[in-house]
């Protein structure tokens, strides 16, 4: 856990990690500050899968490992939520 979060592990952190916070934090990071690093992250993961599979990838594993589609979908949902909020303010 200390490598994953790069901070001191506390009982509170362990509890939050057990409650599934890491995927949410990772998604938030890639939606905000880490967007520029996402393509490289997905490419490195795909390359590692190709090497491990001797130049073949099992599509479900590949799709599960890629974050760019989820981030793009999250960005689209965020934009839609902003538009809806704006429309509600106007009405």
C-alpha cells in the first residue's frame, strides 16, 4: 500500500482502501492532473500484455486494463452534468 499511495500507511488509509477508494482516486487523477500521462500509461500496459502473451492479447484483459475509454466517458459525463446544471440554473 505504501508503494501504491506513496504516503505513510495508516489505519484510516487501510480502511479507505478496503472500501474501494483507490480506483476512484486513480480515476479522479486521470480526469484532472494526470490526463497528459494517460496515453503513455495505457500504451505501456498494452505493451506489457503483448510481451506476456507472446504477441497476443486476450481482449477482455486488454479492455479492462485500459483507462482512456473510461476517462473519456467520465469527461463526457462531467460535461453533460455541467450542461444540465447550467440549464437548471436558467429555468
